[in-house]
C-alpha cells in the first residue's frame, strides 16, 4: 500500500502547539510514504516560520516530502523581496524545486506552483503549467493513481467561496481529466471536502475528483471546520483511479487526530462512484 498524508495551510506563526504534537503522533503512527504540503506553510514567510515548519516536517518520519508555496509563503510587506526573489526562503527550507514530483508503483504526484508575486491572494495556473501537468499525468503507468496538487481550489461547492477559485481552473480541469488525472488536491480556504467534477461538468472526458484539505495546525480555523488533514491510500491491485481518502480531525477532548470520515473513490474507465464522501452535501463537513 502507498499512503499520502496531505498537510495544508499550517500557517506556521499561528500554529497550535498541542495540535502540532498530535499531528506528529498521527504521522508517526500511520507512517505515510509521502507528505504533501499544499501551500500556506507559513503565516508571513519569515525565516523563523519556515525554520519551524521544516523542523515540524522532519519529525513526521515520512519517506518523502513535497512542498509547494501558498500565497502566504511570499513576503507580503517586503515589496522588493516579493518582486525580485519571492521564493528564496521557501527554497532555503524545502529545496529549489517549486513544483516537485514523486512516484511509487501505485501513485504519481505532480505539483503546481499556483502563486504569483503580483497577486495578493488569488492563484493562477498558466497554459504552460496546464500542458506540463497533462504530459506528466498522461505518461504515468496504468496502475498509478494520478494526483495533481495545487494550492487554491480547482472547484468549490459554496457560492461564497467562488472568489477563491484558481484562475484557469476550467481549462485545467478539462485538460487534466483528458490526460488521465484522478485527483486534484488543494487547500487555501481551510475547508475540507470532496467534489466529483465529472458530476458537474458533462464535458469532462473521465472522472476527476477534487480533494480539499482544512488547515492542519493553525489557529486560523473556520467556524464550521476545525483542524484536519487528509490521508490518501492506494492498495496494490486496485482498479485504475481507485483509492480511499480519509479525513482526520483534531479533537480537543482526546488531544489527538481521529478518523472523522472516509471516502472510497473510483474513476478510470469505469463509472465513477464515491461512498461516504465528506463535505459535499452543501453543508458543513
């Protein structure tokens, strides 16, 4: 089995120490093969915040770490650094590659840097990025689950969140679905949910699931969703596009992350289905 732990929007600088320790315990118990940091790793992109985030990641004990920047990981008030060298501190903490990839016999993960120094909050995916991801997804092995990671969401289910949609989301969804993508992981809005884009857009050529994560350890939680992370699991021999997505919520009563809900997703060339999907009913997850 291959297991992916998605940690999104930890916003180091606003982290809750008890939640940080609980997440370290969860990771050490679950032993994910790869940890994916889907942006907003820090609150204000300071050296100290990046150092704290890196030290936290080193304690998770995963075999691999993929980190992409979010809009908070670019200096906000230092305009000279923001325009001339916006990712210097991110690269110092997590490596020079802003769009890292990883694969196992069961997964291929392709990431996208959707931040732009000239945008304060909103994200964007360019035509070149869409094409690059499509090529990498299309060349995955038949048995690999094909996962794309962005920061801003590719789809939302509430009208009040539409302004946070990734710029270029419609073109990206169509191209990546046609190339064979199965999941698109995102964050940014601190709200966990799963959406089947193929259920909303009949022009998509195959099933494509959007999997959003909440904020992992930050105090900046939404009133309808607390701290949470996702785990994506794929077993050897699973049919194409099939996986299990679990949401783990931090519970103050136990001081630990507990399994809240799980979804079995299927795609590929079979009719898409989902069982026990969380956060898609139009209400709070």
